[in-house]
C-alpha cells in the first residue's frame, strides 16, 4: 500500500484556502479505512515504505515512491476521464514500481487519493472524492480503479461516508478471498 494522499480545501467568503493539518489527518483516515476493508476481505497488507529485507534506505524508498506517485499523477487525469480503458491495459506506471521493496512479497500496489471541498455552515453541501487505484506491482499496469463521491460531513468519519460504498465496490470487483455472493455490504 502506497502512502495515501488527500487534500481538503475550505471554500469561504475569501475564496479557497488549503487545510494542511486537516488534510494530513484525513489522508490517514482514508488509508486506515481502505486498509481495514481490504484486510476484512482477507488481503494481507504491506506498506510500500517498509524496507522489508531489501536493505534500502529511507531516502531511496522515498525517491522511488515519489517517482511512482508522479507517474500516477501524470496518467490519472486520462484514467479518471476514460476508466473503461483500464480493462484494455491502457494505463501503466512503468517498471519503477518493481523497485519498491514491497514488490518482492506483493502482487498489487494500492493507491488511496482523496480530495474534498468544505463549505461554511449554511453553504452548499461539502463534496468529496476518493480514488482507490490498483496496479500490478511487477509491471506497473493499472488493474482497477474505484471512484467514490459522497456528500455530507465527510471529514468527520471516513467509515460512515465512504465505507459502505467501498464495500459494494470491492464486492462488485471480487477483491479479496470472500466470494462475491456471500459478501454483505458493510461487513
């Protein structure tokens, strides 16, 4: 699992304002949410930042993670615009993903990205998006994408606002060891 990335913006009378501290906390919540739902589905999780037995330094790992995330950022706009092309193997992160220490013991690399706009009370409803992208850890090929767009007070509880829809998406894609027919949403 790659380190999550999430950005919150407060929209007020003075315009848009970044929410750095809240964004970091929300990114951690989103990562924990996705990780817990994948574990519930029987998937073992390794952090991409863990050197495991590679002997790689923190600086080397950070460099590779930055390269892989930059590549995802470059293909993401087209991938979000045309997600149907994922099934045709149209998107790849390149072989840099194989340089991550987790590539030895993992099959899939999971990216968690979120974005949201928070409005003042009495304004429009808050809006958010969560993207969970899965790539082959050896080849870098994008294998699947989950897109969620909840409204409401989403920063208050990732589980409440994203959890049920994430379960539905994971079940529809047959992610994990629990057969699709026996899964129940929210469990």
